[in-house]
């Protein structure tokens, strides 16, 4: 043995002896913060907690912290009607859709009704308005073979809402309603165009005309595309004001922005605000990305506010959330937003009741009908609702298709960075059912089971199929903690075992797949027979 070999042998023996003399280190599970892949820069932001520990904007002490509507509530359209405010949002492929929400103070909101019960295509950026004592919804919808704008109406906000009437406007999106200086009704449309409406608002008069060339940002700014859209109008004093979104609704975080213009006539000429853009995400380090698609509204105390949407930093998967920004009118007749980057608490628009309800309970014992207000199908067929039945606290979902991609999952919107869902599930022979995080039919994740095997869903595919020891009935829990997902199973709902497949889903969003949606949690039932769900529970982390 050489000296070199002896020296290494001695060192190895000494190291082994030292290691043997040290106590074994405990194996520690990571903390929630350690497993979160993104978004830690804003961990100092803390929300008041409400139903099921869901975050809510109102602190109960005269302050609020955005978002006022967490989760996927994009393209907000807001209406002030007396002392009440109503707001609705794009619902895309989810049907029933166009859920209308009510508030007294602009901060606390509760659901009223799902106004759209029919699948007319992917629903984008609606307009909710009231004229002559009647409520109207102007609805752009796009299908694979047909696209248009529709109108639905109701004499009460609670409905019933009419079947959508086709306005035969295939080339535009994002309608905005206004009454002109001539007393006639008009719809402003994407691209700076507008069209006259009939007096009853249920058809168009004449041709679409171009009336405005929107303000354009400097060419060296980083944006998705020009894409002027979302015109929202109001009359104040002698002026008509138009607010438009430009820069693209997603893509780079600094892209989407809000610009304004004014005119003495709806026909123009329109004068651009010298301070454009009046809202823009300047830095990707900000809390809210891609801020845009704004509407102005007068608050309960006479001050003005704006609602618009934005993506939460690192959480494209939550979709575009609704933000509230204070507005100040300037001496020269323009207005500006004063909330900065909206990352800090602000005074409420009005005195609020700390006990005022906000949101809704997402847990469901299936003794009441929450279809439409909470639950909706993805891109359903005309008779899809017949797949559902409720009795004795059991939701029965008839199977369809082969997997989440073709079974129209039943999903809902939630707005928490971390949450868990749980239910007891029982299946018929030939059925596969479970929980899913669903973006669209090509991108989803989740866990299901049949009577002999589990099925793991990841990247929009069906992957591993390990043995299922529980048979046709089990309790399933899914946890999504800041886009890291894991599952537990149980035979009795008391003793749980962690499933050996965990996922990271931060990339399941629009910038990867398109479609403008969120990653929704939900239930699915595929194959043959039916699945029965009991005691669905939701809890925010």
C-alpha cells in the first residue's frame, strides 16, 4: 500500500467513525413557503379571512385590499342602480355563465343569478346596463364556426333573463352601451367602431361606423399587441368619456393598459387624454400584472372609482381578478387613478358593516341547488344538465366521454392562493370519476379512479394507473398550495394516505394555451354509469 493510499484509507476510516458518533438528523418536511415555486415577493400582503377561510378585501376597519373579487372575474362590467351596484364578468366556455353579483359598498359582493343558461360559444367581455327600466346584457360570443354579439334582457336583475338575441355583429367584441346626445342608443365596439341600436335595444340600425383611432403606446414598450378593445363610456357634464384597453390582455406583464378619450359627441372627434395611459403595469415586480379593461362608477359617497382586471403576480392560473382603484377628477376635466400599484390597503368607498357577507360558501352538501351560481359545465351540450340529479345530499353525475377532456367537467371559480377540496365519491362499474384542475380539454391535471385502478391526469393526458385498494367508493382530497398539487385518499374519511404523485401546475394558463381562462377545480364523471358525490368540502389555506 502506498503512502497516498494509506492516507486516504485513514481519512475514510476517521470520517466513518465521526459519522457513526453523530446523532441521525431528522428528516423534515418542507414548509409551505419552501415548496412555493413563485410569488414570494409579496408575502407581506395579508387579507382578512371570510367564509371557509377565503380571502376577502374588506378588513372591517374602514380599509380594503385588492382584489375585490378574487379568482377568475375578468372584463368587469359594473352598473349603479339606485343604492345597489351590480357587476358581471366574462364566463368563456362555462355554462351557466354571466353570474351577476350585487354590492352596496363596492367592496363586499354576493351572487344574484347566472343570467346565461344557454351555450352560445365562448363569452367575452359583456356589457351590463339599464335603460328605460329594463336591464340588458350585451354579450360577445365566439364558436368554432360562428361568432357574433347577442343581447339578453330582464325586467328584474334576478331574472328571468331572456334567451340571447343575435345582433349579427360577427367582426367585433367588447360592446359598450351609451345614449348619445341625440337620445339614440349606441354600442361601441372593439377597434374604435360603433353601431346604432334600435330604441328597444334588441337590434342594430344601419352599418357599423369607425369613430375613433385609439391612442397608441410608444413602439419600444413591451406589450402583447395593440388590440384596442373594451370601450366603456359615460356622460359627465358636457363630455362623453371613453375608456379603452390596449396592449393585449395577457402576454408580457407590462402589456395591458387603460387609455381614455373624450368628446362632446358620440360621433367624435375624440380627444386623447394627455396623461395616457392612465393605468399600466410598469414593472413585472408589481403585485398586479396586465392591468386593464376599466369602467368608471360613482361610489356611495359621491367619490368616483374604477373597476378593472389584472393577473396576480405569479398566479396566471387564477385568471384575471377584479381590482378597485380610486379616481380623482382634475380641474381640466380629465380623471386619473390614484391607487398606485394597488399593493397596499386603501380607505373603503363607504362605511361598511364588518359583518357584511362577501362571496359564497363553496362547500356543498348537495341539499340545495347551486348549479349556475357556483357550479358550471365546461362547453356543455344542449341537454347537459340532465346528467345531474340531487337527492338526499347526493349529487349524481351521469358519465360521459372517456376522461376530463371530453366529459364536460363540473367546475367552479375560487380565488385563494392555496386551498383543499374533499368529497366522498362512489362509482358504478365502468365509471371513472374524481377531482380535476381544469383549464381546457387539452390542459388539465387531477386524480380519478375506477373500481380497480387510479388514473393520474397531468399535462392534459391520462398517465399512471396504480392499483386502487378502495374499490368503487373512497374519500378523495386534493390540495393545491400555490400551484403545487397533491392528493390523499381514505376508505373512511378519517385515516388518510398520501397518493404517490405530486404536481406543479403554474404553467397551466393562458400564456401557454390561450383561451383567457383560469385553472378551475372541479368534479368529473366519465365512462359508463354514474358517479355519486357526497359532502363536498372547500377550505382555503
